[in-house]
């Protein structure tokens, strides 16, 4: 039974991890539907773009067609389609050439982790600030040469819905023990997705038992999803 459960979790993980799991996007909605394919009892619900709660606002849906950065010789040094962390989330469209001096302000990297692509997430919370940029491993960033760099970012914004998924095992009491996991963070597993799968697997196993408390697993967007859940649920 353990091997079957583990195999199912791995299969779900392989289908979901690479998707564009930002706050609101078509692939984020798809990810929840894939999750429901494996855990059929969960309920998916959400809140529309523009809805407010405790100072937080649901952002629009962000879709990406292209997000590339080329060096002066035409070599691609960042490509969203290959690495979804390379383009800052919620970057607006921009196409043109930019000097290295100006480009430096549009690059995020971490000297302490020279091989890592740092996740730039703040634009999702401040979506009204239209700011584009790229995340590069520091080992690449530090070797950039002077010249004109080509930027090609093609994105779109539209009304959407910030969704979440709740899985419930009903006990004798309505008092609940709530587990929460961050289902967002594109192309990442450890900060959220693995925990979400573990939580839903727990509810699946508890469903076979009679318990005094009710147990709930919520897969949602970090911070803002929890705020809306606690307000309306």
C-alpha cells in the first residue's frame, strides 16, 4: 500500500511541478484539476480578480508566450519556456535592446548560491507595479560583457480567479485540525507542492478511519490564499 501511495504521489508531482503555478494563471487552474484527478474528494473554489480582503487584492491572470534574454552575440542566456524562474513573475511585455548598465537593475541573482535561479515573487503581490526582469544564476550574471542585450517578453493580463483546493475528512465534531500547503511557486517542489501532496495523502488515509475531530487539508496560494480562506470559510 505504501508503494502504491508513493507511486501515485510521484506521478502527480511529475504532472504538476513544471507548470506556471503563479497566483492566477491558466496553468495554475490546470494544476488544481490534475490534483483533483488523484484526490477526487477535494473541492476547488476561488475568488475573482479584483476582489479585496483585509488589504489584499486578487491579481489578474498572467500568461506568458515568450520570455527570453540574449547577450550581445545573440546567445540565449534566459528562456522562460525552459526555466520558469528565469522571468520575474508578472513581468509585463517588453521588446528591445538594453545596455548592460541598465540591465543590471533588471537582474536578480544570489552570490551566496551561484548556481541557483532565484524566484522573484513580489510582482504577484504588487501587480499594479509593472516591472519586468530576469533571474540569473550568479555564475552567469558576473560574467556578462558590455554591449546591447536583446529582451523579448510577450505576456498578457486578464481577469481570472485565484483558486484553492480543500480536502476534508469529517469527524464526529465540527472542530477541525487544518493543514495548509503552498500550492504556488512555479517549477519548484520542496517549498509547497510536496507538502500539499503529503497533506492530501494524509486525508485520503484518514478517510478510512473514524475520528473525533474533522481534518482538513488546504492547498492554496501563500499568504493571500490563506487570508481569503480564513475570511470566508
